[in-house]
């Protein structure tokens, strides 16, 4: 008898059903095992990266145990799950986080002594998983940590980009984009699931109402276990890779057509290659939509398949699943869930709609129009014809459902203006009548002339508005499908509107932002369903962003509070407040900061070659490079600072407050102005840092390739951090929270979460400047006649234009963008805010002279901002939107 694979019993019949090697071997033995068998390095040639790999694999096995147990437990208990759909997850490194969340820090430290290594150093062997742009992707990663730590049944769903976004380099003073080969050394943190695959279709046509895709790819799952903090719970991030149904066409190959032989594979590879392919081209746009649909479709199919393993009736799906759409990127989920329910599972449109609108919720993360996606109907109809048809139906039902409301609104408006109009019309008619009587008295000719005038006047008289037309016009403003305001005739699908109509909850990410989306972005939707709109102020995980990235400060906090419970319950940080008044404690607090500054100085030397002292104030500005975030305004202020320092006498210089100013952030590859801002900062650094007269008084550093790991080094070293977006533009910001928790003071505008940080910390402890959000529209209007330029500002720009920092022609349009009425006209109001920004900078210098007061405030910041733990945010989502309950294992 030929034995088949099916004869093998699985799981093994013996009493030991533990998974693999981990539980049998202690930490030390398991590292040794991995070193020898998995990475195949004997102890003598164990290079650091191999040691990292073995440690990672050893942790992996322990994670898998926690993962399997949690998932089995949840399957048995069958609680409602939250599925966080996100095009981005900026995970960073995993090792330190996993070891500490599993509470194995001590054991690993001990085991590593044998190799003369510590966990911190070994951890640097890991490449960052940088599957995100900035705050939005990092927020998703923090949320996963909090969900697991709160024992909430939750999975993230996203894309396994093979090259992340891009690796930022600097060449000849400019940003260059290089592929980020983050998977090069293998990835111990993921589990490939070849058994979990779904087909995802694109293109094709509708035949008898049924979609026949013209192209198909296979989505294959990779699971990334997400360990909660000191709990048995281990959640999951499921990332999809794209495979070709036929990877290799042997027939074409044999016929000599090599490129056709791998054509399908090439196309599938393209979908999961990089995050946000350059969307300046039509192909790029289509590819991005393809990515979105690819991961959304696979995730929904996967969830439904799992649901149906345990349940028969899809009507119960909303009791078991909630899909949170992270910004508009996954919004096609609304149409795809409808399609799956109707076309694949035979539900009626109405039943499908009832389920969809109970399962889907939407978070808006930005008011920037470029990020509120609108897809041309043409592109959608070509790539996803069935979805376009469904969106049309959703839209027409939606408009039908509100026609009554809109008609009533129009009638009310008409009624209000009617009374006024009737009065005017009656007066005019009286006048005309009188004119005719007067003319008649003058004879035939005069009467004829007067009649002519009267009939002309009557013809010109404002006709009462046609109600039907008004209703039609107004309905357009609610429509999901709209005409492109720039390209007449082109129709667009407004994905944010689709998201609002298809969701049962819509939230912004900070108090001010949640108001702005109600008043500026979706006011007409608020009229229809006011209860749908909520606020969930962002948060960050205190594990990664305080406990692990700043172990020195954490130790001090734990010592002061007499417990490390604050890592789980951030409200306990408030108990630090009295320590701000304790001079000895302040001295120790400063010592820690000094240590972290030293580490950053070392990194700066490594990455840029600049030697910076650890004595000056460390002033940090790190985030995506964008005009609204105004790194440019900071750069201009630094030019002014440089000029002032140059003009000082040696005596004056001796009294100046020295600063090291560090910038970091990527400019999107197609974002022309952002790249010029990077170049300007680099050029200023080049001039200032090499000016012997300036020395340690000012250093301007651009640290390339800002990512999670760099942030973990930079944030603990910061003394002041900059969050200076034009009021009303930054939805929340999350690095402001990380800086505050690490005791960095904030200079910022009344924008995003700065406001709530101010409320918690006391505004008197922040350096707040600038115009307010509700003044912006008027100020933008007034810019047409703006002339009130601060002379310091003008002089600084003059220095750029005259070539003090090199390449004046290259910077010409950057300068024009904030000075020229016709070329940008300073949309983000740098000129309006510059003077108050400089005042705030002066106040910072002044306070820094008083180190005791500075440190006192620093402690107050840490003590005041426990509110910004993502555990609090996620707890609110779970209660107020998801209705998902903690399900810890006994
Ligand atoms: C965005 C917003 C931030 C917000 C973050 C998370 C899109 O991130 O602009 O204000 O805090 O989402 O909600 P970012 O700009 O950092 O990429």
C-alpha cells in the first residue's frame, strides 16, 4: 500500500501538543538552536545580524504559541471582532516590543550575556517594517498594540508591500528615493499562510448582470502576531501578498516568448511592490486603486469565510464583525461588501445594504483635499465595472432617500426669500402702473414708449426660482458622484461621501478636527444623520513610545511612582506632578535627557558626519514633509537666527542660547515643493554647520530616512519639539503626544491635538503662537492685498534668493510660492504667523536659561499627558463605535 500524506495524524497523538521547540527549550537553548539550525551559524561565526535572527526566531516561536492559543480561544468563544482595514501599518522593529510585551526582557537579557550582547544592540539588526507614510500608518500600529493589550478581539488587514514606501537618501544636497529592501534578511515576524488564499478580480465586463473579471490575482495571507502587553492575548495583523494564478507560462516560454512567460507574475508583483506608487501618472492612479481593492476584497472574503464556518445566516454578520476604514483608502469596501453579499451569497440589495451599513465605520484623518480621494468614474468603471454599477445604485437610492429633506429645505429657503420678493415685485408693479397713467396723459406716442419700457422691465424682472431646478442643484452637493470642478464633464466618485453614506459611524481624530469635518467637509451629511458623527482623539502606545524607547526615563518614573503599572494605566502618570517641585528629582530627570541627547548626537555623527555638542538645546522637527506642516517656516526662522548670530559681537554671542535643530521626514516622491524644502534645509545646514564663526551656537541637521526606529532615538532626546501647522490643517498629530510624554516642551499652533495637549498640560506651559482656525478663510481672502511682511522674514528670503545657501534658481519657485500672488500666494500663511512664531522662539530661549523651570515643565508634560495613551483611544472606539468586548483568556 502506498501511504499518503493523509495517513499522518495531525496534531501529534502524544500528550505533548505544544507547538514546536519553544516550550521545551529555555530561552538560552532556543537561541542556540536557532543559531545552529535555522540561520546556520555556529557560535564562532555568529555575526551580529545572525544573532539578531536567532533571537528573533526564538521569540517568534513563543509568539506563535500565544497567537495560536488566543485565536483558538476566540474561535471557541466567538466574540464580535474588529477588523481594522488600513493601507498602511508603520510597524517599525518588532523584537524589543515583542520581548517586553511577552514579559521576557529579563530572560533574554540573561541569555544574551553569553554572547557579550544586550537586547538593545541585538535589536538594531532588524530592518524597519515601514509600510506607511507617517502618522496615519503609525497610528494603525499603535492601535493594534492597544487592542491586544486590552484583550479586544481584533485584527488588522493590509498589504505586504515588498519594498515599503522608499528609503530616503541624500545626494548632492537633494532627497533621493531608494528601494527599501526590508525583507532582505528574512522576516521572522510573519507566518506565511499558503492555505489561505482568495481570488481577486479586476477589469472585465458585466454579462447578464454578472461580473466576469478580465484579470485575476491570488491574495495570499501572511500573519503577523501582535502580542498584548503582559497578557495572554496575541492579536493578528493579516497582510496580503499578490500571486499570479499561473506564475509561469511554460508554453510561451517554450515558444521563446520569455517575457510573456512571466507576464502574469509581473503584473501580480506590481500590486504589492510599493506603498503608494507615484500617483502623478494615470497608470499610477489605477495601480493605487488596484491595491486598495486587492486588500479590501481579500479581507472581506476572508472574514465572511470565517464567519460562515461558524454561522449560517449572513444577517448576523454585524453582531460578529465591524470593519473600521482607516481614511478613504479602503472605502471600496462598501461596494465590495455589497457585491459579495448580493452576487456571491445571493442576498437582496436591501438586505445587503442593511448588513453593510451596520458593519462599516469610517475614520477621517485629514482635511487635505489631495488625501480625500476622488476616483474618476472612467477609471472605476474600467477596473471594477460591477462596483461602479453598485455605487451608482447606492447613490441613486441615497439621493432618493433625501429628496424629501432637500425639497423641504429648498421650500423653506424659498419661503424666506419669497415674502421679500413679493413685496419688491408689488412696489415695482405700482411704479409701472403710475408711469403708464402719466404717459397716457402725454399722448399716444409717449404711451407706446412707456409700454415698451414696462414690458422690458417685466421681462427682466427676476422670475420666481423654479423649485425643481433648485432641488436638483442642491441634491448635487450631496451626490457621491460629482462633476470634476476643474475638468468639466469628467465625473468623479467622492470616496469620502461613499464612506459617510455606507458607514454607521464617522469620526475625526482630535476634538477640533472632528468639529471641522462637521462644519467644513460634511456639513450637509450632518443635517441628515447628526448622530453618526463622533470624535476619537488619537493616542500612542506608551509601551513603544515611552517604556521601551526611553528605558532610563521609565525607570525613573517607575521608581518615583513605586510601580510600573503606569505602562498599562497611563492615568497614573499624573502622580508624577509633585516630583516636578523636587530639585533632586529634577536633576535626575535632566541627567536622563542628557544621556538621550548623547545617543542622538552619536547617531547624527554616524548619519551625517556632523559633530554636535550635547550642551545646546535640542530642538526637533520631525514629520512628513508638507507645506501645511510648515517645516519651511522653521527653515526661514533659522536663516534669521543665523543672520542674527553672525551680526553679534563676541560678547553677545557668549550670551546666546545655542541650539541643535534636527529635521527628519520624507517628501513624497511626486511632491515637488516638499523636495525643495528638504533641499533648503540641507543647504542651510551645509552653510551654517561649516561656519567657524557659528560653532556650537547653531547646528541645523537633516537626518535622512526618518522612520520609527529613528523616532525612538530622536524623541527621548528632544527638549523642544515643533508642531507648527497652519491652524485647521493638521487633523491631530501624534508625535506631539510622544514628545510630550517624553518631557519635550512644545512650540505649536492652536491646531489638532496641540489644543488638547494644552488643555491637559496648561497652555501656559506650551509656546503657542499663530492665527486661529476660524480666521483662516478671511486671511486667505485678504492675502490678495497682503503687504505686511515682517522685515526679518523678507531679509531671510532675500538671502535665499541671493544665493547665500547656493542654487538661487533652484529655490526660486519655493520663494515664489509664499510671496507671489499668482504662484501659491502663501496658502499656508507663513507670512501671517512669522512674527508670532519668532516671539514664541524668543520665549523658548529665555526659558531655557532657567534650567530648573525648564525641567519642572518637562516633568509636568510627562505627568499631564497620560490621556494620550492609545489604550484610552481604543477603549473609546470599542465602547462607542465597535461594540467589541474584551475577551481575555482565563
Ligand atoms: C494623518 C494626519 C495627522 C493625524 C494622523 C493620524 C493623515 O497623518 O495628517 O494629523 O494625526 O493622520 O490620525 P500624517 O499627516 O502624519 O501622515
